[in-house]
């Protein structure tokens, strides 16, 4: 079983690269952002609560996203593996993921961290905002806040996975294909 944490700041290209991994390695893509946007679209109570935080670029509470991941893992017991995209985003979430995966007997295989310069992140997010309609991608101050939240709460996960010897840095600048090839090389190593 291959369990990949696809990591990086907002706009690093996690979703794009996750699609490629799904096609090539038949893994299940779990994006907490996508699941939350699904809840918002369905106008559930959870979605309505999450929306106020997401619109500001703040994180939703750990227990909410951990619960969502737990139910997805339980629903996919026969999976070949998972790509976690946008999760974990805090040390508490990473610890919870380790616990949940114990149930599968297959821990996180590796954390692949896409490294992209800040100005490039902002440019990519503003471009995405024009086509996706995502309100959190259309406002420069919300984007700035998301990058700050990443630096403060999410970047510490790099050390968390380094300590487990599972951290892999991926150069995230370049074409989608170039980045995909760099990821593929690491995934091939993790599978061997
Ligand atoms: P994303 O699509 O991954 O950029 O996530 C969009 C927004 O959803 C984030 O800015 C957060 O408000 C929320 N979100 C997504 N994943 C998480 C997570 N693992 N923990 C907390 N909040 C999250």
C-alpha cells in the first residue's frame, strides 16, 4: 500500500499533481478542501460552518477534517493506497493520520513537498481564481492570509516527517509535466 502526503503551500500544484498520481498509480485522492467544498455545495450544517472560516483563509477545526478523513478511509478499506492532498495541515492532524493508518497496517510512505516561490504561488492562485470561481483565490489579502497560516501551522509538518525520515522535497517550479516526472521518480523509489 502506498500512502502519499502531497504537501505544499496553497497554489503549489497539489491538486494537479494528485490527478496525475491517481491515473498512474490507481490511488484514491483525498482532498479535504474538495470534500469541504462538496459540503458547502450540499449546504450541510458542516459546510455552512466551514465556509465562514474558508472564506477568510483560516483552517477549519482539526476534529472536523480528521473525522472526514476517517470516514473516507473506512469506506475504502481495499484501496491500493491514498494521496492525501491538503491534509494533514497541522501537527495534530498528522498525529491523527498516523493513528488512523495503524488500522490499515500501512503508515505514510512519504511526504512529497512541492517547493514554489511565494510570488509564483500568488500569481497561480489569482489565475485559478479567475477560472474556478473560488472566492478564496480571488482576493490578494485572503491569499496572503492562507500563505501565513501555512507558514505558521502547516510548515512545522516538514520537521514532523523529517523526523520519521519520510520527507522528500520536490522542485515545484517548471511545467506540470516536469514536476510530474520529479514526483514519479520519488514514488518509484517509495515503491521499490
Ligand atoms: P484547499 O482546497 O486545500 O486549498 O483548502 C481550502 C480551504 O479549506 C483551506 O483554506 C481551509 O480553510 C480548508 N481546509 C482544507 N483542508 C483543511 C485541513 N486539512 N485542515 C483545516 N482546514 C482545511
